[in-house]
C-alpha cells in the first residue's frame, strides 16, 4: 500500500534497521483507515431490497380469463376480424318451496333444434324450473332471464331477427342465500356445479324423464354438482365459471333472434359452446317458511355490428393470446370442482357454531336476522 509523503519522510530519517518495521506499521495503519472509511460509506448508502426479477419472468395471473364478473378480455389464440366486447350482470331472486324441488339452468340458448346447434342465438341466458317437470317439446318455466345484448326488446307474435353477429366469451354465476322470510336460521343445502353438456327439448334422448333425474341426480352422482349449506351461502357466496365444452362451437359466430310469443322457451336448445351451470335447490322449509336465494349471472359477449355505425366504431382488432397462455387459462377453469369441495366444508352446524362464538365474545358484532 502507498505511504503518505509524511510517512515516507519519517521512513527515510529512520535508521536502516528500523525502516522495514516502520514501513509495515504505516501500512497497517493505512489499511485500517481505508476499511473504516469503506464501512462508513456503505452505512451511508440506502438499503436496497432483493433484486427484482425481470418483467418477462413474473408469472401472470390468468384468473380473469373466464371470469365474466371481470370486464377484462382475454382474446382467443387465433387472430380474427375486429369485434367489440360487452359485459352484463343479470340478477334472479327466488324462494324455496316446502313441496317443490327447483333447478336453475344457466346457458345460452339457440332457436335451432337440439341436433343442429347452428343458431341463431337467443337472448335467453337462464331459466328456473320445477324439477318435477319432464323433458319434452314443452317445458314450463318458473322464471326466465334474458341478457340485455339485444336491448331487452319485448317478444312479438313472430320471431324477430337481428343482423348483429356474436358469441358468448365468458359466463359466470354467483349464488347467495339471503336468509329466510321469517328471520329464522336458513336450513337446507344447494347443489351447484358446471356440467359438460345437457340436452333440452323434443329432440333430447331423455324425453319423459324429470328434470331432477336428468339434470340434477345424474350430475350429483358423478360429482359435477356439489352440496353447499344454505347457511354458508349467507356469508360466503359461491361463484362458478363455465368452461369450454366444444372448441369449434365456442369459437363460432351466430346471428341473433328473439323467439315469438308462441315459442316454448323452456324447451329451447342450449349451445354446446360452454359448459352449462346448474343450481339444484331441493324442497325446504315448512308452512310459510321459505329460504331466499339470489343468483347473479355475468356474461361477456363478443359482437360485430354490420349496420350500426355507433357500435361499429367500438370494434377493434384484438391481438391473439399466446397458445400456451390460452391453454393455461382453459385448464385453470376446470379446477372449480375442487374449490367447491372446500367451500362445501362449512356445514350449517359449523356456521352456527361460529356465529354463537362471535355473539359470546362480542355481542355488538353478532349477526342478527330481522323481519
């Protein structure tokens, strides 16, 4: 290490026998001073966190890809003509019955027969049935839900056809229990899930079989529908996302129509594009007691408008998703069954015990039901 000018002068004046020892002492002093200065400089610098990974290595969440409640849009893995995306949320509320099982079927419907599936698409997106009704050319409904995609135009005596072209990109449903009409603890369970395919109408091979047998019991037996306690659904609603059933049908575009008033919409065929979402509510309650449920149905539509200038201005070219990312998203939505099993773990007794503990430890925060 280099000595200072003053240190070199002292070494020069020292006797020859002491020069080496004096030089070594000065070197040691200088080394300690440099280390001390380096430590002070390091302490003066701000601390830095762990090095960030490069942007390309950060994993991207694909949870939004098939979530219709999320307005973000993940395009197909193929480049197509420009189109616009629109998101809607519809709400259906109903009550249980002490002498009737009910089924809510959430799926897009087509005007064509069951065997064709070639459209046109209708704006009917969900229907509620008495589960004891039989599948056939005419199936009465307790309640129907129409998507606003066509502007909620009232049906007329004859079919109404539209030039708009579209496809349903995402379909999701959220089931929540609103309690009871008497303020009592909500009893019973609901069975929820997404099934690969269902047949409806006169061309179904299951004509003459009750809806409960064809759509509920069979799906429960193979594990497509999972039971969730009504009490659990009060605080923790269950959300389901439809997955792709058939790729060709899912990627196909169709015209739209509104069936005439003489058409039996309850037996209208469903498409094979997305997996239908089924909610089975067994009979529950006694006397005037009923359990109230709310179903929110979210949709994300892709549409093209050949004659509407205003809507055509919203169309844009979407960059195709990477095939690997698209497949990851498709696989992710298939795991909903496992999540439902976890959600179903909270039985009515578990939820009641939790509320009793909350009321005991902090009465001010206890959940109360009022008429």
